[in-house]
């Protein structure tokens, strides 16, 4: 009986309690459990609890007032849309529309990008990350379940990997100036040009660790990974990083000579070479430093030109050390033209005279054969001692050696017998030494009138060159002069020829027949009145077309040939 009564009473009490409370509260609200505390959240006759929620959750009310955070949005204005109660102690008070994983974090005022978007919610929303945990605990917040209290500064979650090196004026620079949420590296936002040491030239290609080595790990660093030294890094002088190859001899400021494009690239204006024992002048001023200071040579030899330059004239091979004094002929302004003037040439074994003074040096001082087989610039090495004893050592001999028999000095050759150094065309030959002496009008005749040029056969040695022979094979008048008598005197030829012997009548002084004697040289001696008769009365033109061609022989010698009525023959004449 008692058992049945107890069961009936319990059933009645449970039914009555169910009519007054919809169910037990969550663990977070257990302090409001009981019928007497319903009014803590509910008003009689009003099911809405909005105002009472904000009365307790003042941190949410502050966000709404400030217009910040998820709860300040209009679509999250009603608390009961996301939070429901009376479902038991273990029931979650947050209802996620579409699930917690699909929540758009951008609505909370903090968009998740890059690596943040891949993290589990509790990776950030946990007790270790809350910036002011005591304040939340005072409000009975479970720090492992709440989504409040997280900071937004990178250092609050990630720690200062640079260990305070990047503080400027006591304020740590924002991490996002260099890094992004996509990854800690590369540092896409960092610009070294905005630092105290902008990178240029070869510095741009240097690995960061070369200048920024890792700091030693200290106990107070906790779990932070090793970090490079960013500041302070000594950079006021090049020698802070680079070894001075000049050992302080050229001063501490490397930038006077060098640039960051390369150690061997010299500005050419910074270093004053005139302060050294060898000031750079002329072409030397444009020579790259490495041309002289190569292989680590700090002080190259410079006492003589040959310390750097090869002997273009091979003077050593000719055992003429005086030629090795290059500055006697050349200057630092240029290798050519040579400064070896006429006054110096006059002291040599071959003084220049006449037209030779205007001849370019290389016409006589031709490239050495051995040098021509080498590469430039030595392929143009000039022979300083060319053969010059005779004219034919430099000049082509156009007479085929026919003048050698007139040479007075065999060493000098035959050319000097006729020619001089003033002009090749000034000829002064004593024709009396030849077989054909010049007299009369012949003495004024140009040489080439008789000694005519002859074109040589086109051979490899002398293709198409002309020669000027001395020997004239035929020396009689007809060989040079036209026979104006048209073979009328061919019956008396020059010995050994068929040409008329003009010299029997004519002389070289003029064209007149001064040597002709009508008594001896004709078959009609002029006697008596005939001696006074003009030649043209008997020797008439051959024809009217040729008035200058006179008829000399054969002529009739009978009187009737000229006289119509010849006088009777006198006694004693036949």
C-alpha cells in the first residue's frame, strides 16, 4: 500500500514540475536552476529573454553597442536564434546554421585566409590563446569552449620570432608588413630598399643567411624556432662583411673605386691613380684595372713598357736592346703614329732624303713574316730593319736588269746611275756610255720615246706589269722615224737591214739633208746654171694628193726632159 502511494505521489509531483519548467538548464546556467529563479531570466507573461541575456552577458552587449563582432550584425540580433536552453547540462548552447565547419568567419569581423582557413576552430579558440582569461573566468566562461577573448595581433598567437629585433621606437612593427597568411615564407611584403641598407648589384643575389646568421637559441625563447639576426647588423663599411684585399693601403672607403655590381668593376673615378708611383695617362687611363692587377698582383712591374706589353718588333730576337726603349718612338696616347721623326731617322743607317721623307713608315717597315702568323695585335709587328742597301730592295726593277752593266758600285746598284731620291722621273743618264750617243735633236727626246714600255706576260710572279727595256735592237733612223721618201733610197740600206740609210743625207740637228752632195750622191752633178736652180724645180710632188712627197729618183737626166729647145752642144761637150 505504501509503495503504491509513494509511486502515485512521485507521478503527481513530476507532472506538476513539468508544467512549471520546460527542462533542466545547461551547465553554464546551473546557478539559475529551480522554480524560484525563473524570474532571473524570464518575465511573467513574456517569453522573450533578450534583455535579460544582455544584462548578464555584458561583453556581448558591449559588442552590440560598439557595432563590432558577430553579435552586432542584424541577422544575429535575436539570441534565441542560435542559443536555446532547458536541454540538459551537457547540451551545447550554440546552434550552428549548416554546421560549425561551414561558418563564415568573415561575419565575425576576422576573415580567415591562407593558412588560417585550414585550421581547426579550437586550434585558436582555446584557453592558451585568450588574452584576458581572468575577466572571462569571472563571468563563468569556460575558456576551452568560449569563442570570445581572442586577440588579433600576430604576436599574440605566433610569438615574436624575431625576438624584439624589429622594434622601432619601442613599438614592434606589424608582421603583415612582411608576411602573409599564405605562409611565413616568402616575405612578399618586405622591401629591403626601405631599410637602412638598400640592396643593389651583386648584393641582390646574396643568400639572406650570408648577412643575417641565426641567433643562438636562449632558454627564455621557449618553443620559438631559430631566427636570423636582423638588427643590429654592421653595414657602415664594406669591411664589416668583406675582407680588405688591399690591407688598408688604399683607405677604408671601398666605394670610391668599387661598385656592388662586382668587385672587379671599378668606377674609374673614385681611385686617384696619380697618387701612386705610376700615374695613368693617355690610353692607360681607360685600361681595366684587372688588365694590370690580375692574379692578385697589387704592385705590378711598370719600369719598362715590356713589363706589360710584348715587343711588337721582336727586337730581342734581333739583339738590338736599344729598340726595346719603346718611349723613343711611341707614347701612351696611342701606339701609332710612331714618334720616330726625320731627325731620328737621319741618325740611322738609312737617312731619309727627297721623296722618301713623305713615304709612310709601313711601306718600308712591313709586318714581320713570323708576326703575321700570330694573332692581333702582334700580327702587324713591323720590321724595324728592312733591307735598304739597294733601291730594288724596296722598289720593283722595271728594266729587267739591263742597267746593271752601268752600275758604278755593285752594292748600291744600277738605279742611282740614272735616278735620284727627289723623284723617280728625274733621270740623268750619260748616254755617251751607251752604244747610241745622243746628239742634236735626239738629246732632247724623252726616254720613253725610244725606250717604250712593254707589258709583261701575265704570270703569277708579275701579272700584267710593264717593263721599260734599255736595249733598243734597231738603232737606224727608220726604226723610230717614218720614211718620208717612201723607199726611194732603199737601194742604199743600212748594213744588215733593208731600211734606207737616212744618215747618208740627214743630221740630228734638223731634218735638212745637210750631208747630201749632188756631185757624189747622185748621177746628175749640178754644174753651171744648174747650181742655182731650186730643188723644187726638178723634184716635184709625186701627186697633187701628196704635195710633201717629192719625187727624187729615178729622174730623167736628159736635157729634153726639162728643156723644150735645148741649145746645141758646144764643142768639147758630150
